[in-house]
């Protein structure tokens, strides 16, 4: 059997075996990490828990050009990796050593809150100035550092909505609703956008 190492990192080891039918084997230490497939619009779909060994087409039913697979476990940092189209017919073996999340000190938490507050104020100013692209960029950076703050996803949804990017707005509101299911206003926006017909020329 042909074997070669595609990539070996300190924390993530990916190996590829020649195989007629594509399979993806996902393992983590510790086990029990939730496995998500992330589409190009950043919407996550849960597909199982580690360990998992499935045909790659099970992870990619819509035929995306590449797969982003994300592993998440409470108390550990999330890990992501990409499977390009050229490897869909191979056997991909992924073994991930999850890192424990560092608990922020009270001082660090205050500093992070102050940073988020300052940046949200800047986002609101950019929205008032109709500088939507800059507001998007700032919010995307904020979300990458604070992915579980539902309000940031709401704000990004608002910016997308104002900039007529309705598909992206729906994705952001949906993610916010996953984090905070009690938000009536967010649910209203999700329902509204789902009822609209997306323009054929809209930016995706």
C-alpha cells in the first residue's frame, strides 16, 4: 500500500494512503470531540464525534471543492484542517492532540471586555458612516477571537443585511441563534431572511 505523510505538525498529524474509495478517519486525544463540517459561508454542520471513520462523500454531500473539518470539545481549543478535492478519493487519517484552553485571569478578562467594547463602538461608527466593508472586516476579526459571543454575530448579520449580502446575513443570524436561542429579534430576522427570495446576482 502506498503511504506518504501529507503534513505532520506538533499538534496535528495527517496521513494519506492510496485507496480507490475515499475515506476519512478522525481521531482526537482526548476522544469525544464534536466534528463539524464548515462550508464556505462559515456555517457549521455537526457530523459526529471522534473517533469517526466514514466515506469522505458523507462529509461532503454537496460536492464542495474542499472540506474544512473542525473539532470542538469543551475545555479545549478548537482545531480545524482542510481536505482539498484532490484527496477526496484517498484514505485520509487525521489524529489531533487537543490543547486545553487557558483560563483567563480576571485582569485579562477585563482587558478583553474593554477591547471588545471599544471595537463594537468603532463598528457602530463605521455603520453610521456606511463603511460596511470596514465594519465587516473588524467584526470578522473580533469573532475569530471571540467566536461564542452571540451579539457579535448579530452585529455582523446587521452589517451584511445593510450591505445587501442577504445569504451571509442569514448565516450570521443563524449562528447567533445557535449561541442564544432566546433572542426573539434574531429569530425574527432569520425568519424574515428565509422568506425572502435571494437575488440571483447577490454576492455569496
